[in-house]
C-alpha cells in the first residue's frame, strides 16, 4: 500500500511532488498564493492512484511549506459531476541550506527490505536531502512501486528534497515499462540534472548490467540505444554549462548512478567500455567531485587510478550501499567548504569514520 505522505523529488530547477490518492478526487497544491492543479491538457485528473504535480523549486524553498488539497467527487460524468468537499493537509518544507554544508544520505539496494534500509538512513541523521539509489524492488506490478514511494516518504516526511536514480532491478518484471509514471523523470527520461542550494548534480541511468541480447532479459532490453541517447544528453548539459554546473552559486558537483560502471567487470557484465569511458570524460568536463553509486552490495571508495577501476575517472567512485545477512548500509555525504566527505552508515546504528574525498 502506498504511503499517504507526499515525496518531493528534485529535477532540474523544479520539484515534482508525488502523492497517492485513494478515491476519486481532484488535487492541487498551494504554495503561498500560487495554486498548482493536477491537470492534463486542461482536464483535472480524478482517478485514484499515484499523482504528481510539478512546482517551481524557488517558490517552495522560499515558502517553507505547501498545502495538498484533495476535492472528493462522485462518479465522473459527462455533465455535472458531484463535488463532495475538500480535505487539506499542510506540510512544512526545509530546503537545502543555500550556503552549505549540505548533508545528503544515500540508500539503495533495499530489494524489498525497507525496515533495515530506513534504519541505515536514520544512522545519518540529521540530513538535508535524501538520495534513493535504485534496486528498491523489482517491477512485478504497480504495487511494487509503493516500496520506493514509501521508503522516500518515511525518510523525508514530505519535508525534505529527494533525488532518485533507477536501479537495474527496476527494469525487471511486467510493470517495468510503467515505472516512469511512478518516479521523477525529465521529459519521461530517468536521467536528469538537479540543483539543491550550492549542490549541483546529474543522475545517470545505465539500465541493465549485461548485453541487451542476454537471455535473462527475454528480448525486452534496448539499453544500448538508451545509453547513446543519454550520451547526447550529457553533451547537451555541457553545452549549457552556464545554467547547469557553472551556474551562479554552485560550489559542489556530484554524479549519482546506480551501476558502478567504472569498476572492473567480469563477463557478461563487461559492457559498453568505450561508451562508459566517454561518460567519464564528460563528467570530467563537468568537474564532478564524486560518483555516488550502488549495485555492488558493499561499501567501497575507489580513487582515480585504483586497480579495481577499468576506466579513467575524474574523481573518486563511492560505492555507497551495502546489504549483508547482518545489516544494510548507506552513505552520508557532506558537501562543505573544506571539501566532500563520505561516511558509511549502518542499520545497526553504527557510523564509520568519515573519509575526505
């Protein structure tokens, strides 16, 4: 079941606010005097399900809160649908500090285990924003997507910004093609940039981790073409550097991606060497300070030139989620004037000593 708490995802210079509606209702979000309707081509949506409304980031940051209003309706008719009254709920919102430092907790690789994943993130409190780095569940059906929403809702309370990166296991199952309706996207794509205070970031999506023709995928994978389009997007970001990673006020730059693609990989996982090297070169042009990955199920920091890297990277690769039989781990990143630090945090409540990157 989906949580009733909204999740505020950061995409570009906007927030995409996701919330669940259980009965037929119109929805809107009010920020100060501005009202943002849940409409498509002029028609208000009314069916139950997960909805999302995009709002300007600056408006919500300045207001420090928002009101979600649901207007119950009777059966939707061609004429004179009955309106049954409005229920409202107001949520505080705490934007990322404009001048830093920024504390960002990253979790992922839950594979259905929300309790332990939440416990790991709580070991990094207080934090300013949350990074959900994929493989929260497989895409068996639409109910599977509740796990990602509920994880983000539980840890953010609808009051903190969240960044989402798709994992390879979200590509598995009958509902995989429906995922973009349940997570933040840029024009329907699961790769995008974001800005949170002094922190600028780019979310990449490697798709699956083996060749498209691998029998495991049953003919469903077309990720090579997806990655080529993503490469073109990376190039376009560099072409607009002055409004992206070189925009006024940006002091830190991060790449978030589920797959630890720069690492040495054994067959059949040793895919896209040249394409992924081009990504590393483009990230270097963006002056990325850390690549924050997951996927490996163990926490590890690999500096440029490490023997376990197959690619030339511009910065440390932090594989920052862990899953064992005893605990789940995540990472607390601190972006400060003195630099970037990574601290591994565990569901046992333990926090490892921070490492300056």
